[in-house]
C-alpha cells in the first residue's frame, strides 16, 4: 500500500484494504459506498478546520498591475527603439519583447488561477451532489413488496395490458 493511502485510512478511520494495492479502477460507485454520514461529518469538521485562503483577490490585482507595468515598459522601449540608432534598436526591441512576454505570463497565470478555482468548485459540487444522492437515494426510501416473474409471465402481463 502506498504511504498516501495509509495516511488517508488513518485520517478517515477507514479499514485497511490489502486487496487493492492501488486506487486504479475505483469508480464513483465505490467512492459513494464509502460516503457514510459519519465520514461526511468528519469531512465537514476537516473543511471547517482548514484555514480560509486569504489574499486571492490581492494576487489578481497584483498580477494586473504587473501586466500593466510590463505593457507600459514595452510601449516605452518600443518607442525608444524606433527613435534611436539602428544598431541599438535590436537590443532595445528584444528587451521590449521580454516585457511583453512578462505581461502575457501575468495574464495567463491570472486566468489559470481562476480556471483552477472554478474546477475545484465544480469538483466540490459534484462530491456534494453524490453525497446528497446517497442520503436521499430512492432505494433507501422505498419499501414495499416485489413479485418475482419470469420472462414469459412478464410478457403475458405486458401483452395483456396492451390488449385491454
């Protein structure tokens, strides 16, 4: 067993499973079977204990400021390259291109961070929905009687209901 899975078993008080050395082949159904109300309570406690990530908005504004500064520097250096001697214009244009690359990288990082946050929110919503399905599943709520029929009896009932 891997170290990570044994740590998770310890944290969530899960029984050791020596048959599955890896988590390959685990499906949402297998995960759904493990989601018990006690486990969900523990997950809620862990979620409440985790510190709230602060400064997400400030990093966005910092990245915007860096991108704006880099674009301004690019414009200034590009203008300088057009107004200077041609033998120095290449080096100045190269520096301007570097600033433009920094601006693009800052914007790209900002977008990737937003997409990552959206992805994490969607994963959390999916897990919450699966947990709600388990708690509110109709299989647990419905209780009644069943009639055992073979194929021929079922066909007779279906054909009989269509004729009437």
